[in-house]
C-alpha cells in the first residue's frame, strides 16, 4: 500500500491533486507508512469509525451502480479507456440518469428547461457507443 500511495501522489498523477482528506477504512493494509506518505503531500488520512458498515452507503451505492451499469459490460484496453468510461458514466449519472430516491427525477437536468414538456420530438443522447442512453423531449 505504501507503493500505491507513492504512485497516487507522484507528479504524473493528478487524481488526488485537489483533495485535502482521504477517507479510508480501518484495514491493516493502511499502515502508518501509508498515512505518512499521504500527509507528506498535504492530505489528511481519516479512518472510518469502527463497526460502521453503513457509514459510506452513498459511495457504496455509486460503486455498485457504476459496476453494474458500465464497468461489468465493457472491456478496457488500458487506463485511458477506463478513465474515459468513468468520466462518461459520471456525467450520465449526474445529468441524465433518474434517481429512485428523488422520485425518479433528474438531479441536474441539462437538456430541457421545462421538467415535463408535452410537445416536441424525442431525442436520444448516447454515451459509450450506446451503452448508456438518455431520452428527452425539447420544449416546443
């Protein structure tokens, strides 16, 4: 894990560039050396409280969604194709996918000003070669 921390914090990787905190579980693989490397780049590692299985339920639900709807249905040929798929899925998840907890509404609608337009042609927005689809109507 120390090598993974060095890889994440090296100059070529900008994945954690703007992060101030790293939330992690209490697994023994996250040693004091791992925490020391994270602190050396200005990031504070925070361990989750013990016996808190539902503490990060939102993150776990997102991981389940991205795996079921995208990653398990795709073959990747390198890190660049994986990053592209994740970026496209995140955009789809936040802008085009309905959410059951929000009465099957879009969180941040981008394509229409009226939430339920009655007229106008139906358009389809495809991502990842048609793996992710979003249908919407433009206001008349």
